[in-house]
C-alpha cells in the first residue's frame, strides 16, 4: 500500500521488497526504487527513473536430484534377479543363482540393459557385468532379444 500525497512526491511504501527506499545523506528527499522482474517489458524500459531489475531466479543446475528409479533397481531390491555379489581376491564378480544358459533372455536382458542408467554401486556393477556375462554365454538367445532392447 502506498501512503502519502502523489502531488508532493512523498511516497512511502510498507513493503521493503517491492519498493526499497534509498536514502541520500546529502538530500532531504527520499528516492524510491521500483523493482521489476528480469526479462520483462518493464525491465527493458529505459525511460523509467528509479527502476531496478531483480536478479533472475536460480535455475538449480547444481542442486542434487533424485535419480529416476529404473526397473533394474526395483527388481534387484525386491530380490527378483538371480544374482548375488561375490567377493574374490581378483575383485567383485556376479554369483549367478541359476545357470546363465537357462535364463529367459527375453525377460532378463532388457531389465539388465535398463540398469545401465544406474550410477550407484552395486546397481551399475551388476547391470554392466550381468550384460557381459549374458552376452558371453547367450549364444543364439541374444539375437531375438535385440528388438526389445532398441525401442522406437
């Protein structure tokens, strides 16, 4: 709300956010700054006196974002995938609970490929190593699954 008489040039505003008052030590008059949002028509007007432009809002490019949940993570968390982590002297390996040759490739291969989007351990390791093992031992079962992996 604006109080005072406009004809005399005395304007006092109760909201310091919209109209901050700038006091000049050498002058007895107070100057009122009007702020407008950045990249608006008001901000481009050059003939407006005592107008300030607010900074644009932060885009949030460096804010932490929750990664999108993949089907692979969901299935691994539920225990639906026949894999476990095996620690070895040479490094980590996948311990398959079922023989790789007996897996249903139409079902499991697209799930493992979806896991390639994961960035956290152990999900990214299981997805990468699982695909490697399945492609290595799959033989003729891999070729019919390719249309499921490349969706339009």
